[in-house]
């Protein structure tokens, strides 16, 4: 009887231990890798590392978090690695920029459908376009761009969404320009701008605030011209990332210099690229079939991150704005609804990319 009692006690203890283990946070005892799909030192990398540093504090189970950069192929290498190579146990989380438009524009390039990924969060943003003030006959205010002579616009790649929006906007404004691309990242392009090899370029607000405004704009060498905004009515509020900069959205600038509303295939392409790429400027995702417990834990951590005052304060010091991430149980449905473009827009953009390659 004594042995039976001991056996019963052991069984109860084993059951209690089992239940305790079942209630352990998913990430307890694990390590999380944040896969950043951009090169080290760029704006996505800076934001991603800041995200990783503070996210770690909010994940139940307190896993160690390390960062891995996988750049290349216009932002396709990182997501491809996450979808094809990474373990699907929730221990590798992707942090991507430009991926949304890359997928929408050429889904056939993806061996693992991006829509099948498990989306944790996204962050919206915009792009600021700026130019040298010594472009003939002299640039003083944004509307002066309509007078620009011999303008040389610089970019990263012919199919980059920032490059596409820059070219589409200049074409809609009727500005004559030469397009020089292939700079790969913002740093060499900014150097080319300072040397006068190019006269116009585009940056995300964090890079503009941290690098361009304090030096090139303050010195009078460069001036902002517009930021991308796809709402012609102007009903949407100014993005927090450009508050206080005094830069007009493109639609307003277009009305100022032409006296009419933007319309037609160029505007439709501009608007769709903006909606996809700028709404989903940063995408945070797990590979397909990641465990629901991992997905839920990371979404809950992002929710807490959004209310972290220390994160906001360091972000303001580092990139001069505090990112806010959209997340929640229905975030996957939201992202998949945005990841689309009509066949007409895709065909137009494909021809438009080819037109740049022929120049």
C-alpha cells in the first residue's frame, strides 16, 4: 500500500510538472533571430536593430535575440531565406523593407508565396524627394522644379519602388530629366549628389532627418521638393514621420504647378505603388506554418513595444521619430488584402521599367 501511495504521489507530481511545462511561455529557453533583409548600416537595419533590442524585453520567456542581415536581389534574398531555409518553429523573424512591392510586381519570382507567410506586424511610411538648389535656373521653393533644366535624377535600381515613384512624379509634372541608377544604397547616392553627379534623390524620413536635413539642407545645398502620398484629396493626415518638415505631398505640389488633379495611368501606378510599398514599408513576418503560439507571443510583444516609452525615446534620438507597428489577430488578413495590383497596373509598370532600361 505504501508503494501504491508513493506511485500515486509521483503520478500527481509528474502531472503537475507536465502542466507547468505546458504553461511555460513559448520562447522560454529559446533564441530568436531577427532576419533583416537589408544591408548593415542602412535605415532598415538601424530601425530593425532598435526593434530587436526592445522587442526582446517584451517577449514572454525572455529569449535572447540576435540579428542577421541578408541583403540582395532588390530585397528578395532575405524573404527567400526566411521562406525556404529558416526553421518553421518561430525562432526566426523577418524584418523587411520594399518586399511588398517586389512581391506584388513579380510574384512569379517567389518560390514560396509571400502571402503564405505568417505576418506579425507592419509599419507604414513614406519617401522624401529632394534636389540640389543649384539646378538651373536655381531652385528656391518646391514649385520651382517645374522650371528645372538638365535635371539628373539618381536612384538605386530601375524597379525599385522609390525610383519608380520619383520617375512617375517627374513625368507627371512634365519635367525633362536624365535618370542615373545603380547606386545600391543611400550612402553612395548622397555622395554622388554632393559631387553633383546627380541632382535629385529620395530617402526615407529617418535618413532624411538624420543625415540630409542637418547637413545638406541646413547648408542650403539641397532642398526638399515633395513626399510621396497617394491620396489626391488630401483627406488623410500628414504622416508623423514628416511632421514639422514643411514638405508638400506630391498631389498638392502637382495641383500647385498644374492647377489640376493628378489622374491617368501614371497617377494610378504611382498611387498603387505607394499604397503597397508605403503602407507596408516595413513588414515583420514569420515563415509559413509557424506555430500559433509563436505568432501570438510576438504579436503581443509588438503591442507592448508600441507603448514602451524608452523605445520611443531612443527612436527619437536615433532616427528622429518613434515607429508605431500595426499588429493584432487580423494583421495577416490586412496585409494579404494590400498585397495586390491589377493586371493593367502591373503591365504598365513592367513597360515603364523597360523604358528606363533602354535609356
